[in-house]
């Protein structure tokens, strides 16, 4: 099993969710996050004054999947969320040792399906 974490632009989340549902991925954890990288923040304007926004709002989408689906899901995330601009986000892939469904005690792949 693998854990995929994708940090994406908020405006791409609904389309990504739809694309993942079409291939049977419905178990997601979604968090609103803020960060900076090469994008380095943005210039904001309020009542005629300029200010620097150092942390940019993003959405973190997390899922635990069967290892053989990693490439398929990465391709969907990249094709759905890319604008070819700085700030599109990142994808991280982690190994998952085990998963346990609390209600039934199921373990491994059975616990995440």
C-alpha cells in the first residue's frame, strides 16, 4: 500500500475529485493548508495599500491506495491540476506498512476498500 499526498491549487480540487471517483477512488482526506515554495507568495492589495502574502492557500489531498495504482493516480493528478505555472503543487508518495479499519478490525487492502 502507498499513501499519496498531493498539494494542489484549491480551484482544481472538485475536478480532481470527480476524476478520482471515475476510477473508483472515493476515500480521501482533504485539508486546507498554506505554504510557500518557488512561488514565494503573492502581492495583495487592500484599500489602496500593497502588502506581501508570504503563505499561499492550497489544498492537501491524501489517499491510501493499492501500490499497483500509484502511476495511474499520479497521472490523473498531474493532468487535472497542471497549469504549467509555478505554484501548481507537489505530489508525495509514502510506503504504508498497514491499515486497520477500526469498526471491523480488517487489515491491509481490505481495510482501505
